[in-house]
């Protein structure tokens, strides 16, 4: 009898075909992370979290607890205490996502690793970074028209910002049931920047435009670099309070880097803090990709609309740069507009690579870093706008 009970309690005996499919998906994502090196720092823990959550009987993540947490008619509505009473390991880690803690902590690390010098030296870059966010709002409208709720459409649109932590932050607030597929789409498309962007960039520019050489950026003083994060935080937070957590943490990390008096904190934010939070964030986000939430037609729609958002963001930056050239004496190479999506620094490197194809002496990397870091600010602001409208 004990032997029968032992075998009936095995995961193999409890597994559904949907869970089997999700395990295969997790294996495929692990392959992409390890062998293809597609955003491995986050895709690997996300894939492993997906593996853990879909192991039958393991009890690490409980969808029903979070369903009750989000149900206004449930006694457990918005009660972290109720979650903890019946929680598994991944439920506990997921609290950091639901409360918006992990993305903000990651933004401290991102800020500590970011140089805003190219943006300060060329403020026009801020406009290009803003233009690249058009993909977010056009996709939001399209997804809403396709039948997604406004909150779901906003979460899908933010994929166009090419900013994983921002996508996770906004989705955890607006449409947590879509967190798994949106996070996987966001990080997959970020990894595919060198594949997705170049055809769009070439299609929208002429050979002559791609060969435009830009002059050297002016030196930026230490004082400017210290003042910049303080001013940006104050302006954005006063205009758009919902963007304050992301922008504030981003600029705190940058201020620690630039001020020069807290090197230990800056290095901790860049290394230990960043690495620990990435592990927790990846595992807990992957845990939400259960068979019931992932194997739906909505997931296919999210993957499709996500790449549309990304493509529109790339096109928006390029087209605005072309428009600006109609009025500028010193022309901008339109390729740097594509870096307005906030996949730092990959999108800037793509601008450099495509530019050098036409003119080997062309060095666009530092010019492209301006729109690139502006895109980080722009995607956080866009998330604040959507949260204010839909939250």
C-alpha cells in the first residue's frame, strides 16, 4: 500500500499535458540563455523559475493565493499575510515583484552603471529618446482595439520601451496575470535587438543619411553630472508622481556614481545588489508563467504585439531624427534615433555597427548613447503615464 501511495504521489503521475508543454518551453528558454546567450542574466533565472513553478506537486508557487489576493470579494484581498500563511518559496519571492521592490532596486544598479554624459552634452538626444516611446502608445491603442482590456493593453505596449524592469514594474501593477509572457517577450526582444533593428533602420534611411558623420561631443563637467540626476528626479516626480519610484531609484544610483563620495555604495549597487535582485526577480517572474496563464491565445497576441511595439519604437526615433535634420545646420545621423529604445548599450552598438557599414570611419557610439540613456528615462516616464491613466 505504501509503495502504491509513493508512486501515486510522484510528479509524473500528477503531470498534465499543459505542464509538460511548459517544461519544454522552460528547457527551450534555458537553451537560448545558455547556448545562444540571449539576455542570460535574466532569461536563465526566468526560465528556471518557469521550470520550478510547473513541476507538479512541488508547491513552490500557488496561483490560487494570488488570485484571491487580487479579488476584491476575497478576505485575502491585498493581504500579504494571507499569502505568507500558505506560501511556497516562489510565492515569498514574488511579493517583491508585486510590491514593486525588485524593479526599483534594479534601477538603482542601472543608474550606477549609466553615464548620462552624452545626453547632457547633446540635449536633443532627449527628444529622440522620447520619440522612440511612440511604439508604446500606438501599441497600447492597437491592443485595446484588438480586445485586450486597457490595463492589459498598457502592459503590452510597454514592451516597446525595451526595458525589462519597467515592463515588469508596470505589468505587476496593471495586469499581473500577464507578467510571465510579457517579461519573456520583453527580454527576448531585447536580446534580439541586433536582429530586429537593422532592417528597419536601413528601410527608413538612405545610404547618404547612414554615412553622415557627427562631430565630437563637448566635455561634460562633474558638476553637470551631479546636478542632472537631482533636477530630473524633481521635475519628473513633480509632474508625474507615479514615475517617481523608477526615476528616483535610477537617478539615486547615478548620483552615487557621479558624486564620488560613496564609491562603496556605487560598487555595491552595480554588483552585489544588482546580482542578488536579478536572481530573485527572474525566479519570481518565471514562477508566474504557469500552464494556465501562459498557454492561451493572449500569449500569442502579446508576443505579436510586443514585436510591433519594438519595431514602432525603433522607427519613431529614426523618423524624428530625419525630421529634425530638415531644420538643423549640423545634421544628425538618423541611425542614432533607433537607440532611443532603452536596451542599453546594445541599441547604441547596433547604431554604430550599421553606420560603419556605410562609412568605416564613422563613430556613432557615443552619439547613440545619448538617445539610448534618454530611452531609459522615457520608458519610465511612459510607464508613469500609463499607471496614472489606468492604475
